[in-house]
C-alpha cells in the first residue's frame, strides 16, 4: 500500500478508504471485497 498521508494533507475522493479515521487497513480490506476502495 502507499504511504499514509500526513495530518496536514486533506483527503481527496481518490484516497484509499483506509486513511479515513476509524477505518484502517483491516477494515479497508473488508470493504475492498464489496468493491469499495476509495472515498468516491
């Protein structure tokens, strides 16, 4: 996976879901199974 964004960077719609507060890599893997990979 890519590098984690710094706290000063705002999330964009193309950022992986794992970078949303409360998601993380494990939950992002579960969401990927139902075709949810980015914010958009």
